[in-house]
C-alpha cells in the first residue's frame, strides 16, 4: 500500500510538472502571438509609409515588443523607416505570428522599392520549442558545456538553409543591402533560459554563415559580447531600453553609410 501511494504521488508530481511547463509555454505563446493576433497590443505598430520608405525593418520581438531599437535607429538617422516586425515571429512559417518571410512579402506588396533591410530571425524557431518541451534538445546543462546535441545542430542547420534561401530571394528581388542582427544570451528570468548558451553560439555562427554565403550583400551584427543580463528584462529574453540602445549602437555603423 505504501509503495502504491508513493507511486501515485510521484505520478501526480510528474503531471503537475508537465502541466506547469505547458502553462508556461502557452503563456509565452499568448504573449508573443498576441502582438499580431490581438491588434498589436504588445507590439509597436506596423508602419507602411515613412520618411524613408526604402529602408524597412523585419523581425521578431527583439525589435517589436517595445519598438525601442527601431526608435533609436530612427533617432540617429533623423528620419523614420517602414516597420513590419512582429513578436513571436519565426523565420519561415510558424503558427503563432506573421513569419519574417511573410513580413517581407507584405513590405514588397506595400512598396517594392526597398534598398536596405534591417532584420533578425531564427531565434523563435529555437526558443519556442525549447521553452515548451525542448524536443530538439537545444538546452544544455552545466555538465554538458561545449556539447550541444547533434539533434539541435541539425535543427539549426535547417534554419541556416532556410536563411540562405530567404536572403538569396531578397537578392533576386533587387534588395541591395541586409543588416542581420544576431542573438545574445538569454538569462534566468521567468523562463529559466540560461541553458541555451550553446544553442545561441551555434545559431549565431550559422546565421553569420548565412549572411556570408548568400548572394545578397549582408552584414551580420553579433551582440553576444555587448548585451549582459542587466540589459534584459525580467522574462530573460527581451532587451530593456538600455539593451535596445546598445543593439542600435551596434547596427548604426553598418546602417549609416547605406542611407
């Protein structure tokens, strides 16, 4: 009887843990998807007509959640740019929000005269599954330092292929320049994400390669050494105002000569 009682308690604890993880995952999904699906309540508004329509921003919530990164770039430039970024966006496809590829297509439809794209992408492709159940085994514990799983590497390699194809399509469409902002390390905020460092390292390396091996003129911005835990809000993911300013300071030297 005691054994059966202990087994029941263990099963209940396991179910509780799974339920808690599901709630966390769904909460994040609601937060991120709500930006696009609930009228932009948690995201800066799309801008389809700006001072300089030939520069657009596309990407995920690193840009879109507060809009401060775009604000900073526009302040430096002294002019506004078109904005299409959406929180929760994956690079290609995805069910939560308008993908980054779809944002690009929307921008082309609005006005195809685009010279320069400032963007990011690929982070949610890794992050969202990792927060839920980590099916791609992209989290690493302290004792796995330097040993990102082969499964996660294959998954990120697929994102790399998608990224190269996407950038090549931009070149075919006549885009002159792309500035691709990589990802920094997440921290142990609400979602306990400091176990993604190895995935971020491998992901940024592959995104940088995508820039190098695509046919479009592409410059990669690596923020890993510049963004610290102090620059990230309590969720462990998104930049605070200072973090957004740091990101803009990294982008600006590459953007300024193109304006």
